[in-house]
C-alpha cells in the first residue's frame, strides 16, 4: 500500500494532472478531448495520463480507434483514508501560518 500511496501523491503533485482528474469527474473523455484545454503536445498529455494510470487514478481503454480515460476513485479513497489518520491534529490556521512565513522570510 505504501508504494501505491507514493504513486498517488506523486501524481497529485502536478497541477496539470489535478486538472485532468477534475475534468474526468464529469464523465469519461477521449484523450484528444483531455488534451484540448492544455497548451502542450499530445505526447506531453499522454505522459501525464500514463502517470495517472500507473497510480490507479484513471484507467484507459481503447474503443474503436479512440483511447478513452475514466476516473478511478478508489485510489483517491485509499489516500483519503490514510490522510484521515492525521485528523487527530488541530487544523492549521492558514492565515496565521502565512503571516508567520512572511515574517520569517523578511528576517
């Protein structure tokens, strides 16, 4: 499970991949439709899709001549369960934390 979590969190660490997952919340999409809103090559999008697939966050299947992507929510569920183990800690006040960081960086 640890290796799987590493793959999931590494995949989620990229904003393009998070955007792709958000798009797939709506419905399955063809790879070309996934690529459309991004200003990058189809090859670059394919690399992102491969990372998401290896992490188990999406699946890809060929339907005729078109490759389709589908969200696989179970991988996110596993990560969520793992993160809930840290729910015992007090929530961080992000405004206070930001002020603290700004003060530290000024020094």
